[in-house]
C-alpha cells in the first residue's frame, strides 16, 4: 500500500498556504463604500464584483480541502499505531531521563511519597542560626475591663 501520510501532509501545507494568500487578497466589507464614491478602481481583472465571488469560492474550497486532510491525517496516524483509547496517548511511552533511577529500585506511583522519604527535623537546632526571642502575651492590667460595657438602649421617640 502506498504511504498516504506524506501526501496528506503536502496537501495540508499547500491548502493552508492557499487559505492565507486568499484571505489576504480579499477586500474588507467597508472597501466597497470607498469605491462607490470614486476612490479606488471599480474595474479589475475579474470585473467590479467578480473578484469577490471568485476569491470567496476559492477560499471556501481551500478550507474544505484543509479540513478533509486534517481528518485524514488524524485517521491515518491513529490507525497506524493500532492502540485504542487510553493506550494511544502521545506521552504513553515517555520516560524522564533527567532523574536517574537506582538499579533494582521499585518504581512508585507518581504523586505518592515513598515510605520514609520525608527527612526528619534535627533534634537540636544549629548553633549558627540565630533563634527568635520567645514572645509572651502581656498580662491584662488590674481594674481594666476586657470589653467595654454595652450602651444603654434608647426609648423610641414619639411621633409628632
């Protein structure tokens, strides 16, 4: 069977470049108003409105080709691996080589700490590190209430 992946990739790139060029060639919606008052050329290679129809139709078909090749590439790359569901992830076979593994060490589940992997705090603090002074809460002064007394309730004023 002919290898379809490179052909789809070439068609994908060509259709993407065609969409970019065709979109940049088209005029905006407000450009027609300027040409009706005399600024700008009404005549062109395709006629007064023929270029807009030609460019928009060509852009539409380039977009259709782009989306079809995208779907084709997704299908071809997925069917090539033969794996389904969770087994077909991009990072499925990735192994981080920056962290050396000890030979014969059991692998643990990522995110769960290994037993005794947390270092314990030293029993005595290091003498070179200055210690913060111990702070004691000041004792309340004698005769001072802890909270202010509630304000007396006022009687309602009579209506006039």
